[in-house]
């Protein structure tokens, strides 16, 4: 069952964020400042949840927007919303920072400890399989309506509960629950062949 074109129409907020990232890609520093103003609270919240330290969170958040400035032209709206792109960068940066902190701790442990450490990158076959899974998940997310995708992204990227999502979006809790349930059903249907093959 396909989605109508109207259900995939971006929200006014998405349109505004896309306008800002286009201006950032063109070298407009004031657009970057505006983008920071409208999105940094969400980015900061996700990073803080991962790293658990406000000072480190401030540094990582700054790193995120530095990366956005350098890579604004890499944003592709067909692969997801700008907010999802920002939160993916934030999540990656935060996890990288956590890992670098763990590296410092590992250096002070005995050499024998190195034998118990797993490779962070995995082998090329695993990396290829992960890349394919990510492509399939992105494709499945594209099947969702903007509203369904938004609640699922907030739950995944920010770890918000349905009540928190309802408050953040100003929607009734029942609406958020319905959108989440329908979105997850569509994702399960779209990813069915992949899940059966595992």
C-alpha cells in the first residue's frame, strides 16, 4: 500500500530548515547561526543524553555545527529530514567522543587488557552488510508520512517517550501513539523480507 504524495509533503518546519541548510551550503554564516538557534536545543539534548557531561556536550555540539558548516552541501533531502541528518551527526560525534575518552582510560590498563578489546570497525564484510541495512532502513523510512517519521525519529534519536514527544510537538498523546503504531507497522511491512532473512 503506497503513500499519497500529500502524506509525504514536508512540514513548514522542514521547508524552513531546508531553506537554511541551502543558505549555509552557499556560505551564509547568518543562516548557520539561525539554524543553530532553531535546532541546537534538540542536538544538545541528544548529545547530553549520550555523553552525560555538560561541558563535553557543549564542545560536541559546537563540533556538530562546525561539521554542518563544512558539509552542508552533502545534505540530501531524499534521504531524510534535516533534523534527522543533524541528529545523526550529533550521535556519531557524541559516540566518537565517548570512545576517545575510553581510549584514554584503556591506555592506563595493563597490556593484557588489549586482547579483550573488540575492533570498533569490524571486518569489511560486516561493514558492507551494515551499509546495506542502513540503506534498506532509509528506504523504509521514506515510506512513512512526515508525521509518522517525525515521531519515530524523536523516539530513536532523542530517546523521548511518547508523552515527551506529545509535549514537544504540542499534539495529543493519542495522536502520537497512533502515528507511532502506524509508522512501526509500515516499517515492519517494508522491512519484512530483511527481518525474515536474518
